C-alpha cells in the first residue's frame, strides 16, 4: 500500500504515535510500517511533507513528554538497525528513519536545547547505560561503518547520513547563536562519548571519517 497526504494526516497509527496515549513501538512498526510498500521519501513533495510534519509534529510537542512515544520508537528502531546484516532493503526500517528524522528536525527547530533533550529521553534516563540520544548516534554511525554499501543497503545508508546531518546541525536551527553555556544535545553527546564512557558506549568518529573518505575515493576511481 502507498499513502497519500490526506491519509497520512489522518492515519490512526501516526495519530497514536504523536497522541496522548502510550503505544507499543513494535505494534506501530509491524501493524503500520510493514504495510507500506513504497519509501515515504518518494511519496511526499516538500509542501506535503511540511504540512504533514507541522500537523503531527505539533501534536508530538504537546504529548511526547507525557508518553515518551518518540524516544521509545527511536530506541526500538535503533535496535532493529543494529541487527541489520546486509539483508534485502527493509522498507519499514527505511520509513522509520524517515519519520524519526523529520520529527527530530521539527523538534530541533521548535524547542530550546534543554527541552529537546527531554523529548529524546526516556523516564529515569539518568539510570540508562546508553541514553537514547547516544544510542541514536551510535546506531547511525555503526550502521554506516559495519555494513558495506550495496544496492540493497544504499537507501538506508543515505538516510542514516541524512539523520546525522540533521542531528549534528542542531545549532543552525536555533534563532540565535548558542552561547558556550548552552547545550547542543547531539554535538555534546558526540564529543563526550568519543573520548569517555564504557567501550560499549563509545562512538567511533575516526572510523566514521575513514569510512566517508573510503566512499569518496571509491566513487571517484
């Protein structure tokens, strides 16, 4: 099945994700995303995507701190991506990254840095060994490094890179230049966990840069 703009605006699953009730990420993934047989990125024009994101994003800002549906969904999808091993392209996974990236961009544009962190955190996140913002960065970077770019994975690689561009560009969307005392959520996570933390939670920026250079060299042979 495909999905028109009007269907997406009023889709019960998307309304549940951004609504006031806690949902099961697994059910959202299997009941809704698994039924969509085309990449969202090829369905919505820029104007349609703006309407869709404004409508559902506004609901997300209103309800997410109560439900924490977004960080629950992010953690679930990161777990799915971590288990990806050069299998055929997973459209549900691709469309999940599309949803997270566009909702994430809406939150980045709409919220001050301290509130942004709350929206990407689960309750009692201070007790988490791997908080959601770290897990999100870790999953995108590790996916790129650990999976060879091929026909089956190309779109996932592109979306993972697009996700990182959005997350690392957080300061560009702020209304004023951030001061040194203000948090830049994902940049702070990158800097902190590149040099400290347990080995399991460390990010691998040097390996990621090496991977990017290898892709560039391969494309220019």
